[in-house]
C-alpha cells in the first residue's frame, strides 16, 4: 500500500532505495503500456521531495531531481489510475 507523506493511499506501489550524491542531477523514468505511471522521490523518512505523472510522454513518468545532501533516497513506483501491471523504471545521472 502506498503511503504519501504519512497518509495511507488506496494505490499499490513498489519502493526502491537509491544512493544519491548532493548536487548531482538524476533522471527517473517510469514507463508502462498497462497503466498510467506515477513516480515519486522521497527522503529516508518518507517525505515527498519530487513527483511526476505524465512528463515522460503519454501516460509515462519522467522527473529530474537534484539532492541537496548525500544519502539514500526512496524511489516510489506507483500508478495514477487504479490499474497496475508490468513497468520499467530507470534512475540515471542526468547530463
């Protein structure tokens, strides 16, 4: 079950822990042809720092995030609609 800023939601999610460096820009992409993707970046306490629904084109998500401190961040892969299925998620350093 997805928890956003301490509040339980009705959506399912999958959470990935990613080590990031302060000042480095990252690109997070989530794509699926089965549902409307939604991706968030949270700090280690679960506070939302960035989110995106459709910036990746169509129903796909793309966001850019630059951490202010080194640490492990949570990438939350979820959906905007009530459907779910297979998806691809990538996190890479942005140019």
